[in-house]
């Protein structure tokens, strides 16, 4: 959430930020209008309360019963006015909060201007795309032929965009999760195993509500949301807390299944396992002091790159432009890996510096060592990496002419001795 003082004192900065994001700027006028109403109502109610307090003291000193009773009646009327204004103030505050919750983060000055993803900036490409002396197959053909990927039973069990992994395919998925978690621990992260369902306040604090309400799965009876990413519970881990400065930075990693409604993507990526309602992901997350977040961002992205490099996957780095920036992000790099069978680059990590946007929503602060008021900290998040797209890249890039798939060497300790997945 943005700082209300910033909008009040420098509305043009926020208007310009929304313009860069290709967003409607009219909510700023509504914020200013509601904020003015709120401050007027606060002044009115405080004036009435001060008057009531003053007269209450006078009533206690009055000896004339009729005069005292008249004052009491007058204060009852004042009390009624206070109740009416308090209710108006509550409604105005709720309206203000609702509008504020829809405003995206302000892009960093380092984020390039652009209208949409076509204007993202390719920063570098690493590794060589594999070459074959045969026509490489896409995973939606190769997986079923190997007996490791079953689309028909996924549809039978649940519906479209669901599938079943079998045998070495299921083992490969589990190996990737364990490998990534163990790697991130070596990189300095503390592993967390978090709930896969969280309450509304937790989802709001991470910036998923109300913006992405149509993409979330919800248990309406318990009023709980299935997590769309481990970023949500990791943000909420320190919600409403004040962290001692000496404990910062905090680096966390967590595996969760992720649940997202894909209505907005209807008609896109319908073949294979690239886009589904349920998928697995290992997340990296950081809490830092504001001055430390740029260096923390570089570390997190380097950690994501190391993961791709160890898996021997060619990858490229994109810096997102203002028109493609995520709702809560101020600055983002995407990491894409090459998938030879479907012949495209697949995003497997999006590393973002969110600055104080989530911290303000979730009320997460730190207490400076030298004392003084608690301050908002910065949060950063990134996939490390996202499945099943890493699975796609491995299956397609490491396929052989006989239809088998070689397991990347770094994963073999988690594969129980399996080095090659062969057709059944």
C-alpha cells in the first residue's frame, strides 16, 4: 500500500507513476477527496468531544439542579452528533482504505519505461541452447510416451489443466523441490513449512487482495484462501510485528503447492503443463532495512541464476518495464529458461523488490538499534524456481534420440540412482 502522506503532499508523483504503469489516474482524485472529508470529520468530532469533556467538568461543579439538567440534556444532543459523525467517519475511512488498496506500487526510477511486455529489456543470455540431430519433441508428447505424464487421468480426476505425474516423473518433481530447498539453505535462507491456506488479512497484506480476487481459490465456509504462492504466508509470517534491527536481514525459503484460477488466461498455453490451476514452487523471500534492499535484490537474483546454472538450463534475464511490472513490485527481473521441444523461453522466476509496499499493508516494522520510532522495512520475493516449467525444460532439453531423458547430474542424489528416464 502507498503512503497516504505521499499522495496528499505530492499527488503528481503518484499520478505519474500510474501513467507509467498504463493505469487509470482517477483514483488519486478520489483519495484526495475522501482524505479531505476524513480530516474534516476528525476535526468536527474532536471539537465536539472537547466541548463535551469541558462541559462535563462544569456539570460536576454546578449547584443549580435545573441548570445542571439543561447542560446534561445539551450534552446528550452533542453525544448523538458525535455518534453520527463517528459513523460517517467510519464509512469514509472504509471507502478511503478500499481505494488505497487498489493502488499499485510506484516503479523504481531504474525501471525502464514501456507500455507492455514487448518493451521489457533483455539484459543477458547465459548458456547454449541444445542442438539435436533429430526433431525434439514437446513435453506433451514426450511425457506420455515415457509414462511419466498422464493428461487423461488428470482431466478425469478434476478437469482441464490438471494432470498426473507418475513414477520417475513424480520422483523428478520431488527431486527438484528438495534440490532447490537444500540449495537455498546453503545460500543463506531459512526453510519454512507454511500453511497452504491462510486468512483474508494475510492475503491482503501480501497485496493479492483485492486486485487478484478472481484468481484465488477460497474455502467460503472457513473464510480461508488457498495460497497462490508461498510469498503470501511468508509475508504474513511477521505481520503486525516489530523486528529488532539486529535480526535483519531475514532470508526465508519455502515450498508450497500454488493454486490459481486461470480464467484470465483462457485460450493461452492450453497444451501441456505450462499453465495450470495447481502447481509447485519454491519461493525465496527477504526482510531487510530499506538501505540494504538493493544489494539484497542482487543476491536473490544471483541465487535464482545459480539454480538454473546448476540444472544446466540455458536462461536469459529480462528487466520488466513499467507497463509489465507486477502490482506490488517496484523493480523486477524475470528469469526465463529455454525449452527446446516447444521452442520457447519459459519464465521460471520473477524477482522483485517490493520496497515498503507489503510492509505497510501487513504492518511489519523494525526497531532501530539507536532507538526511536519503529520504521517500515523492505520486502523482496522471487521464485527459486517455479515448477512445472523447470520440469518442461529438463524433459525437453535433455531428451535423446531413443526417446529417453537424461537426468541433470545435480539432481541425481535425489533421484534414488535414476540417471535416465527411459520409455516404458
